[in-house]
C-alpha cells in the first residue's frame, strides 16, 4: 500500500511541475507577443515617417507684384557684414510671396543666419502694417550660425485674418569686423498673411495620425509658416532622425520653394530676444 501512495505523490508532484512549466511557457509567449506587438507598432510609425512625402502647393500660382524682393537673400541694410564665401548669404526661409501664409495670430519667422555673436553685435526684427510699425525687437545673435526663428509675442495684437504684413530682419555687424573685408547686405524682408483654416484642412489635421501627417496637410493647403515651424520643432526634438532630415531637405529643395542652398544648414532654433528693447505700437 505504501508504494502505491508514494507513486501517487510522485505523480502529483510531476503534474504540479508540468503545470508550472506550462504556465511559465504561456507567460513567456504572452510577454513575447506583447514585445512583438510593441515592436511592430514602432516599426509602423517609423515606416510611416520614412514614407511620408511633403508636397507644398502654393495657393497663389501667379502672385501679383507687391514689392517683395525677387531674391530670398539679403537685399539691403542699415549696415553691412562680412561676405562669407564658404557659406550661403543671409536668407529668408519664410515670407516669399508664395511662402507667406499662416493660420496663427502669432507665427514664427525663420531665417538662415550665417553670422554669429562674434561677428555681429546684435540684430533687429520689425513688423509693419502698411506705413505703421506694430512691433520691433532687438536680439543677440547665437553662438553658431544656422536657421533661426523669431516668434511674435502675445503681448501685441494678433495678426488680423486677411491682412498682409511686411517684416524686416536686420543684422548690425561691428565696424571692426568689416575692416579689409568685402561687405555684403545684412538685411532681409518678407511678407506674412494670416488666413482662416478651411474646413478641409481642419478635418485633415484632426484625422492625422502623426505630427508629420499634420505637416503634410499644412503643406498641401499652402500654409508655409506652419509647415516650416512644425517640421523644425520635430527636427529639434529628434536631431538624429534621418527620415525627418530627409523630409526637411526634400521640402526646401522643391522647385516652387527654392531653398535648396540652405536645406542642409543646421537648425539653431528660436533666438533669445532682448526684452528690455522690445517696443510695439
């Protein structure tokens, strides 16, 4: 009788051991499946990022001449800066007559700046409504050259829908830096016009699954200021993302954008303003 009891005990122990092993295998399979699902989702997101192409469609095909300089580069200034032969000149990224639209009351203005704090004492940005200046600010140049932004503060009236404004970006280089060097204009000007978000654009922004898809929607509807600003923010968040870098280079290199020469320049981000010298009417 005792051997039979021992056999039953062994059998129960083996069953318990088998159940433990089975339970462990099931847990491992569930855990592995969860990792595979997460990996698959990440791959889907990454693939979506790498496959999205941004096609910019200007709203105005043949814009009338409103006095906007035909070149995106420096066209005149209160002073000159050194001509830097190995770098692109001062260039506006936004503000061309086909690159002037925004849906924001306080947009960000982007400019390629080849000068640093060692080469220029300071700079000025101003916004005009016709003959009236509605905003002016001073800023210190960053320590490295690249694409910089200036955002309008909420302390001034928001841009009015339908109205076109002109902005100016001026660099004040030190006189000592110009000694014995070839000078070049250190000022650019551009346009900005706020429009209302269309029902179609609003729907596309709401249904977009990623920030990059929202950028595609802005570009499709010719909203250049937000196209640039949102893509810049993504690149600053993920500086090593090759897909975002490619999207940026491809966008600026489009024939109807014409900014290929600055497409591979570094993005610095927003400039620090000198709040003690800000003025507005």
